[in-house]
């Protein structure tokens, strides 16, 4: 297993450099919207400027580290019939996807840390003091968040066995999650009802939860409850994915010869 | 000019015929447009849950601005976006030669050959939102307001077109750049909110370098009766300038174009 993964990781690593430009676009992509949202909030609460800069900088980081693109890949592969090649391999195709995610995100992590360091020299709002415990909790929450978002996206992709236009439906969920995951606003600024709902849906655990740990807006038992929620959703999507996978294989009819 | 109008009508007709083959998709497209504008309105609600003005604009004003934004976005998706991927393909495969040999202006041809009609839904929804905002505000625009609005919205369409073409023309050099439209989207997103929201150097850039201010804020202000004649004149001037620039750039690109293949 481990040996297979080493091979996969190396393969994906090489692949990534073959598409340098696309990689760069992927990395820098989707930064504009959070930045504009940040400006809006800085306008509404000028006295809390620093806090918003920090929040949205962490948001961009977390968003990139957890971003999931598998639904688009799967949709295309199932539609064009190339997914069949992956199914017949003796190794579950999800491992390819996991390896790919790992390689891209690890690279981004390595690049972003020094960038953050340099920016922090010029922008005081980016300097932070965190306890070791906070850092560890953040990293744990981040990994769980990435896993949930990945499983969500992959499960959605598998729906492609049954319905076309999966990505359109996925896009709707993404749009709704803008509010519930803390991307439009820190959850504490939302109306109380939406805040409450967000605690029970998976979206907060995909992005907002790790940020809340770092900004210190949740502490102690709230963090613990957060992890309970995150782990439950993680487990839930693991089960959903394996069920979809089994049912999907029965259903699958490859397109083309 | 007359001839180009006739050719445009012909493009219009063929694309319409083409699109009517996929009528069943209409409902889905309608739903996704409604959903999109719904999410945008909800976002503004979230902001105004915490404040009652944004860069000096009240809720109804921002709603009207969003309506203008949605309308313009609809036009972009209707006429400009569908053509972009085709130009890239033309250049990559060398079929751009055929475009050049046609007895029409090549810039005109690559900009308007393909139209996606259902995107006009966004235009209608945008106009509906503008009207709704006016009703909410209980403001009836005077004739002068409407006139200035029409002039400035035409300027914004010209500005959008010119910026779009400036970007698209770079495809002659950066051929594998599929993400040109992404660059444009990022810029266009900034026009979703009042220009008054941006401060310092960013505002200067968005007014004088990349004329975001003239795209949505100026027409919206005109309809709200807060226009001033200098801004309106400036928007016409800027539109003319950018159109001239994009035209020059296109000509320059054509001169350095050396077909693909062999």
C-alpha cells in the first residue's frame, strides 16, 4: 500500500509540473472574491480592519488547502467513458485522487508559508501569536476539513453514474455554502438562526471551523463540539461514498467502445 | 454600418435557430439564473444585516447597482464569452486564416459570431431588479436621469467590450491561456459594489486605470438622480479611448499573426 502510494505521489508530482501554468492559475485563483468581501467588511467596521485582514487571509489559505476539484474530473470522465479504465484497475481510483490532492496542497503549503512571512513584514495584521495547542488543533481541523470537502466532492462526482449535469447541482451547493461556511462573513456576523443552522450542516467544517480556531473566536468546549461535528460529517461522507461506489459500479454503463 | 447591422442580424438568426434545438434546457437555465441572482441578493442582505450604508450607498441603491451589474453580466455572457474559446481555437488550429479571408472586419466577426440566447434571462432579471429597487426607494427618475443613464450604460458596454477585446487579443501570443476570462471575471467582480467602498490607491486604480467606476457606479447613480455631467462626459471619453486602444491593439496583433501549422 505504502509503496503504491509512493509511486502515485511521484507520478502526480511530475504531472503537476507538466501543467505549470494551470497550477499557477489554480493557486492564485479564487483570491479576488474573498479580497473584495474583506474590503466590504472593512468598510462596515473600519475599527476592526486588522481582524478582518487576518480572518480573510486565513480564509484564502484554508480555502486553497481544502479546495476540491474532483467532481469536475469525475463528471467528465464518466461522461466521456474514460472512467472505465480506472474502474478495471485493481487499485481503487480514489487513491489517484487522494495522491493528486496531497501533492498539490503540499506544494501550495510550502510556497505559501514564506509568502505569508514576507507579507507579515509589511502588513502588521498578519502577525499572530498562537499557542502550540492552537496550532495543532488548527492543523487537525484543516486536515479534517480538506477530507470532508474532498469526500463531498468525490461523492457528488459519483452521482454522475445516475444523473448528468452533476456539476450544476454541485455549483448550487457551493453557492449556498458561501454563507454557511464563513466565506461571505465570519459566522459570528451572521443572523443567529443561520449561525445555528451552520453548526449542524457540513459546510462550516469544510472552511470556517479551522479559521475560528486560529482567530480564537471559539475556545474550550466549543472547539471540542466542533471536532465532534467535523468527525461525524467525515464519517457520514465516508459511508455515503462507499455506498455510492458500490451502487454506481452496478449501474455503470460505459460510453463508447 | 448598415451592412454590419445586417450581418449581425444574420448571426443572431443562425444562433437562435441553433439554440432552439436545445429547448429542453431552458427551464434548467432559467432556474440557475434565478438562483444566481438570489444568492447575490442574499449576500447583500448579509452585509446590510450589520450596517445601513456601504460606501455611502443605502440598501436600495446597492440593490439597483446589483441590477445594473447583473444586466451587464448577462450581456457579457450573451455576446462576448461564447466567442472567446472559439478565437483561442481558431488561433491554435490555424483556422483563423478563414476568418481573415472573409469580407468582414475580423474584429467584428470574432466578437459577435456566436451568441448564447438564454443568457438574456440575466439581462431581464437585472432590469427587473433595477425596477424593484426604484419602487422600493419610491423614486421616479426624471427624463434627464433616464437619458444620462442610457448614455452612460452605453459607455459601460463599450468599455466592457474594449477591455474584453484587449484581453482576448493577447491570445495571439499566449496561446495556451485558457484562463483569460478568469482574469476578466476577477476584474469585473470589483464592479459589483459601489466605487465609494474602495479607498486609497485602489480607488484611484479602479477609476482611472481600470475604469471599474464607470461600468456600474456611474449609470446607477444616473438613474438615482445623482448624476453629474462631468462624470457622464468622462465615461464617454473613457469609452472612446478604450475602444480606440483595443482597436489599435487588434491591428497590431494581426500584423504579427503568422498562422499555425507547417
